[in-house]
C-alpha cells in the first residue's frame, strides 16, 4: 500500500490468486527453514555459512530481482528450472502483472501445481528431517552443545 501510494499505483491483476501463491511460497520456505534448522543442529556454527550461501543462491538463480530472460540459457535450463522457488517467483510475478509465465509460457497450471506441491510437501518433509536430526542429536548427547 505504501509503495503504491508513493509510486502512483502498482499493477495488481489478480490479488487473490497472488496471495494464495504467496501463502504456498511462505509455507515452502518454512519447510526449508526446518531443514536448515536440522542442518544447524548437525553442523553447529558452520551451518551459518551454508545458510548464507543458499540465501544468495536462491536469490540469484530464482531471479527474484530481475526477469528470467537475463539469465544465460544454460543457467536457466540446468539450475533455475529445477528449483521450485523459481516457479513460485515466476508465478507470483506474472499473476500480479497479468502476463504469461516465463518458465512455462503455455502452462500456467503446471507452474501452480509445482508451487502448491512445494508449499505442501516442503514443510512436512522439512519437519520430519528436522525431527530425525534432533532425535539423533538427543541420543548422541550433542543437542545441548549449541
């Protein structure tokens, strides 16, 4: 609202669907957060370097601040298309702008399916991964070290 007021309006083609996509995206990142919490229990302070690396990795290869068309074709084909986060960014952006998706121009619903599965499966798998690492750390007696 603030940016829209300052800039004189932002494009918002389908806000309801955009919010649903945002919900699935946040849910998917929550699952990644569970996974990284487990990695932190396992690796201790060294995990912060890994988390920082993945933060920039997702930021660059998911084209969060620029269009996918500026990425070199090999990067787009062999990295970005394999990241569910890329589809979340693409779908959110194109839904609000009212343009076709860049990653799958003719298949909007397949992108939505990928984002929905990311938002549903990632928290479940991340939580179970976290619990497994936590259980192992408890049994080894290393949970209280960090």
